[in-house]
C-alpha cells in the first residue's frame, strides 16, 4: 500500500485510512531546533533531575580531563567531549549514577605567553619584573582574566554539542580551592621524601625561558651540524693505543665543552685502525690511529674522505674501561685539563656513529645516568664528578665552557646560534676534527613556540621514581613510585587494551619527574628550603607552616605566595632562620594530575560526587578517564604518578583512549592547508547531532577522518534513521495503549520482530557497557533500515492503514511498533541526543520530561524465539526469490505496482513447502495474491542460486482493484453496501461509520 493516495482514486476513502500523522518533520532543521531543546533542558533542570533520579545507585563517574582555556574549541575537542557525553548518558541509562563535572586547565605557559604577546610585546612594553611582588601578582591576575574569558567561551561551545553536565559548577585548576589542594598534594610528596631539588639535564626552551616535560615537546624535522671528533688516548690499557684516538660522533657540537666521558658497549666488537692514505688537505692524515667499532669503520672513513686504511688489531671491549683520554679542547683558554674516562653504557650501539658516544652529563639523560652511576668509582680515581653548568637560560655558553663564553646555542627567536661553528673551528685548529656534515632528523621542539629545545643542566625540583616512599615517616623497601604505578596499571581496565602496554613502557623507562617551571602563572612549589652547600636543599617540614600556606591559597588563591611579606607570614616562628621561599611554579601536568584530589574527593564543592567507593577500595563505584592517545604521556601519566605517590593507587578504574582526527585524505589538519573542519560550522550548517553521529559511527580507538564527503554520508545515515523514527511516530498517532495486544495473541510476524528487538537489546546493552559505540550505530542502522523499513514496516503498511479499528493484526502491529519505538529512542538517546529528545516529547508527552531521564528497556530477552527466527529465515529467503521475479516484471513494464501481481511459487524443497503452509504469502510479498505448489517449475521460472528448491512465475492478479487498498481481488464488489472495495475494507468503512466519520 503506498503512503501517498492518488486523488483520482478513492478520494472519498482517503480520510478512512490510518495514515501516519505526526508533527515530527521530515526535514530535521537541527541548527534551529537544537538550541530550543537546550533551552528546554535548562528550563526543566535536566542535570539536577538526573542526579535526583539516580540517587542511591552505584556510581559511574567520568572525571573530565581538563581542556586548556585558551581558544575556541576545535574538532578534536568535539570528538573528545561527545565521547564523554555518550559515556555518561549511556551509563546513566544502564542504571548507574553517572555524574559528569566538566573542568578546565588554566595555568601554564600558553596563557602566560599570550598575555606577554598581547599586553606587552605587541605594544613595545617591557615584561614585568617578577622580582617585584606587586608586578608578579598583577601579571597573574591578567592571566586569570584571560583564562576566565576562554573558559566561558568554551563552556557555551561544549553545551551547544549537547553535553549534559554540571556546567554551573565546573572545576578549574585556578579555582582558589583547587590551587590550595594542589599545594597540599605537593606538600605530601615533600613529607614522604620523594620531592627533592636536584641538578639534572632537562629539556629547556630558550624562547620561553623554562624547563619542559616530555609531554610538552613534539618532534619535528631539524637539520643539525654533525662532527666526528678525536679524543687522544692519554692512559692506554696497553701500548698499542699509545698514539691512538677514540672517535666520537655527535649532532650537538656545542655540548663538547660539557664532555666529561666517552661511553662504549661491552657487546660491540672494536678495532684499532690505521689510515694508510688520505688527500693532502684532509683533516684525517695518513698514519692516524683510530679506535672504532668494527661495524662502523667503513662508514666513518668514507665520511672522513680516507682513501685507504687497515685494521691493526682487535681491541677487546672488556679492556676499554681502563682507557682514559684527553679532552679534544685541552688547553683552550686554560681549560679542559681533566681526564676523560671510558665508561660502559647500555645505550651505545653500532648501527650509527662510531660505536663510542660522547658523554656530556649536563646535556642528556643517558649521559647523566652513566656519569652518576660511575661517580663513586671515578672519584676513587681522583676524577672530579661535578657536572658543569655550561649553558645558561638564554642558550648562551657560560664561563664553565672556556673559550666559548657568550656563544649562543639558540637565540631568543629560536634560531640556531653561533656556538656550533665556534666549537668546530676550535676543533679544526687543534687538529681534533675528523669530519663534519649535516643531518636532517627528528628533534624535540616546544609544542607552544614550535622552536627547538636544548638539554641543559639546571637546578630543578623532582619527584623521585625509585626512592622508597616514606608514608607516615616509614619507608618500605621496594615501595617506590615506579613500583606503585606499574602495579596500578596492571589492575586498571584499558580501552582499547593496547593502552596498557603503551603506558607501562613509559612508566618503566621514565626518569624522575621534573615538576618545576621558571615562570609566573601557576601554583607555586610552596615549600621553604635551606641550602646544604652541595646544590641540594633541605625542605622545611612543619605542619603549621603548611596549613597557613594552604589556608591562604584557599582564601586568596596562590597569589598569596607572591605578595609582600609572604615569607614572614607563612614561616611564623621560623622567619629568623635561613629558610628561602621557592618561587618556581609547578608543572601544569602536576596541576591536572592532582584534579582527582579536588574534584573526586571534595564533597563541599562537588556534592554530587561525594561518597565514591571505588572498586579498588572494596566498593562498587567506577571512575573513568577518557582522553586522546597522547595522554598516555600526559594526563593519564601525571594523574597516575600523583595519585600513586599520595594514595598508593591509580585515580581511575577504567581508561579509554581515542585517536586523532584527520582530514578525509588522512592528513593532519592544518589551517595553512585549509583542511580543518570547524565544529561550530558543522553545527551551524547541519546540527550537533550530525557530529555526534559521526563520532559514534567511527572507530574512535584509531585516528578518525572527517570532511565534506564523510559528513555527507553521515547526514544520509541520519536521514534514514530519522525517517524510520518519523514513520513510527506517525503510525503510533493511532495507537491507544488500552488496545495493546498480549504477546501470546500476536501473529508470528510481530513475534519475529520482538525476537529481533530482543537480539538488538543484547547487542546494544553490551556495546554500550563496553564503550563500543560504532557497534551500536551499525547494529541499529541495519535493524532500522533493513529489518524495519524495508521488511516489517513495508509488509504491515496495508494492515496498519487499511484494517478496521477492531483488527487484532493491526492492534498487534501497533503494540509491536510502540515497543520498538520506545526501545530505539532510548538506545539512540546517548548518540542523537537532540533528535531523540524532540521525538520523545511527541511520543511520550505525558511521561518523563526528557528521554535522558529514562533507562534502557529491560526484560526484552523474554521475547527471544530462535525456532521462530529460523522458520522466518526460510520465509524471507523465499520472499527474496519473489521480489527478484517482481523486479524483472517491473523492469519489463509488465506490471507497475507489486499489487498488480499474483506470483505462483514452485517449491520442490519439502521443508520449505511445509514452512509456507500457514503463511499468507501475498501479505509477506506485498502482492494481491500468491500461491505455492510443489509441482515442477517451468524452465523459464525465476530462480536464485542461493535459494535452491524455489522458483517463481509472476502472473497478473485476477479481479477488480479495491478503491481503498488498491489490491486487485476477485472479492471486490461482494459487499453490496460498498461495491468498489474488498470485504475487509468494507468492514473498515462500517466501523468508521459507526465511529461517526462520514464516508
């Protein structure tokens, strides 16, 4: 039966049909309608109603990883926040108290850098002198105002995505109570003995004048100067090396003034090589004796333009630790007179370089580790193990690099300075350069300034990874931060599971956590220290002092630390002692890593999260963290370390990771390439539900793609889903709950659809429980498009539109569609939050004021009937044969509508024939008549290879066309009162007439 009546036929009967009626429009108009729905949620207090309705349930808390408050949201933000919203909504509808408190990261260099640019550099003004307390506090207030502005902008943009959360009470790391708690968390590390000040090489941004953590750098192509340098052997293990030189290769010539050792590998084969021929103008001369790894000798000599060489002898690796060298810059400006020892190192390989690694402990982590691991033995040999400070904060070589003081490694603009050339020139002059070149490779850059960083030895504050933690003053051997974190990883659920291996590797191999930054906008490392004279410092441990600091931050913010008189105010009776106030600020990752302490454990500011009893503590509640895969080294990482150091366990039970968003061609999005997709524009043009559907239809665990064509496909998927919802709503306009039919009284077709609904329930619930949203969309799309629209709805339209009001089949169909519509709107609600809300208000106006206040349907499993499903699988295969035959007839223009046909089915398969015995084939095949026989089929009958035993011949339907249903039947005219319709339609007309409707 067509949905559209032709006015030329049965015009008098048009109002007697139960055609769909709904105000749910075919054209979604989401950009206009979604803001109205947001207003509705606000008016009814949806977030508060959710909390009230879920009171007493087991909690599922998604703790928000704070985005940075410094600009409009981008497509990555949209992906992240939509995923979080789908998690919280689906967990709420699964029966949990799923609370979501949004948050923001507000401290740190990007904001500080922006304030300097907008308020000072662009205006030619000098940056404030932070030694002046008033200037420092004023500058911090500028940063706070900037962060507040963008927090408010982003809040509205996130809300527009349909994200439900406690937007009126979010958290921000710059909240006074948050700054106070961050300070308290730092004090806990001081108390348990893992916070210390040390001198180690850290990544340093010359442009930004601060230390950086690994999470704050990105690796980009960079062209480095490379040099092969000779270190003359000064104290050989045996006479054969008396005139030899150990050769090193480095991409950082400027670090050579900081060289203190050479590393080798006991696993590498080494040899002594003699140059027998070389060009006259060569740096390497005939007769030179060089110590090299055997596997690299050929490549080194090629680089050095050596035309002939020979191996003199093997040099056993186990003898190299007795070899000592002179520094290649010895005597320059009276410096470099010290001995350079050879030390074993696991990091040395023979795949590149020379097999020996220049070791400058002030300029590399591995260099530092090798040097300090051998410090005691070196001191016993009379070697000074002090690590020099050869580079200052401006990237200039210091007076501890004699002959190069003032030379710049990197200038203020982040460009290569003159230090490399100065060092290379000195090596050439002293005859110590073997070769030089250039190498394009991946090199760390600050992700903010996009400029290269350097490794430099500076006093910084660290949290120790491998020191026994002294909780309550007692240290348990082996109870280190690294050990705690690795155990916590093992008992956490990682989605996808590969995340566990990734973060395990990072924790297992990471150095001590450098948490200090030499900037202004952040939470101070709020401790007082007394210098020990060896570069280390004693931390004041006084509960009263710590309380005064935390209380002041709680009332006035962390600005209190920088105000005039702060030292005396906080020290109290210690003010006359030699305690110095530390003015470095915390790494922002320590800020965000501490958020669990002031969001999940603060019942005053976040009462909805009060009383969480996590599984790891013997409770049932779950805490999830959800961010991009880069946060294995970022927020997941810092939160893990912070919580393990202060609480002995991870702050989360489940960690879900998503990939990055690329353009349609798999390229990284870039404004310069013009391939960005702005969520604001997508919402303006198509609506937030389109973005939400795109997010959930994709495999978020991998990198996703988005662009015009992909969005076109998403819109088409949405259109089909919306049309199915619209048809159900229109059809259910005629449904009265009092007319609902019991399952036992339903026809087989309805019971089949309820079986399929039960199958969907199992799939959808499991997929939501496992955070597998692409399966939710794929399964429901297939169900709605194939099983409902193209099969069930198509078959039942005649019954629904034309049967009399008393028809049990019609009531059963309406009952079934009501159950299907209820389930689908609820299942799709976490994804299509606006569309399902719009539909729900039309579908259940008397029920809950929002679909989001409902739970996923339960009890559908009782409709499972695998035997019935197997039977109908056979029937549907037969239907496919009939449909194929009808299509050929339609293509040949022998029929128009399928109602003009009366197919004859030849069924030779006895099982199939028996299955069709009690089935109304005309109804199932949407024809006016149909008949099955077990006679032999004609040769030209239509067949499908994958349905053996069935053949179809399409004949023209016999009879007269019913003016109401358009079926061609021999019974039309049998009812004298309505001679132009079938008896079924005549009965329907009588019932309409009895209802007082004119016919």
